[in-house]
C-alpha cells in the first residue's frame, strides 16, 4: 500500500523556491484579502503583496518547510511558513490536486507548531474557517501587526 510518506519528502526552503512561493501566495492573497488590495489595480496589488511576502520570507522569524515529490525535490507540492514560537501560521499552500491528503496537517504542521498550544492563522480560507468553527484555530491577522513592528523597529 502506498502512503503519503512514500511519495513526499520534506525539506527546508531553498533560494530556487522563492518564485513558486511568491506566485502561489500572490494568487491566494488576491482571492482572500480583497480588503488589503481593495481599490488597487491588479499590477499595483501584485507589487504591494509581493513586497509583503518578501518581507515575510526574509525579515520575520519564521520556519519554512517544503513538501515535494520524493523523486524530484524541485517539484513542490506544498509549503508552510510559520512562527514556531507563537504557533502562528503566516502562509500555507498545497497544490489543488494534492489537497485533502493531509499533507499540511500530518507532515508540515508538526514541524512548526506545538499541538498543546492554540494555533493561529492569518486569513479565513475555507479550511481555516472549518477549523475555527471547531475551535482548533484562531484566525488573527498577526502578519500585518508583525510587519508594522518590523517597519517601526527599522525606523527607530
């Protein structure tokens, strides 16, 4: 019997992964955060969100793990960007055809979260709303607060 562990390997982020993370996160953010980019044209919204994502990847104390095909470490299936100290997930993504296999829940979440503490996430995706309804996660846009803190500290 083939299990997900036999098909997928987990690794840390590499420089070559940035473009995939940027493009997939931009696509998701433009769907779920209309209020952040409301009133902006598509090009300005993408530029603005790209800066936010790059800041998260380089300035926020986060852990980033990539799930990829076991035989092709460049073929990214999913990733997670989280703060393991506060149990907060900034971004997570799984390719559509691999969703509902438990990649995030069973393989990636244990790497960056403590199951004894509450988990918080930034945006209310369908899956996160289901988990919030069962009191398994808190939806809290800590990402914007963290960015403001980073920008404030940089100017001080």
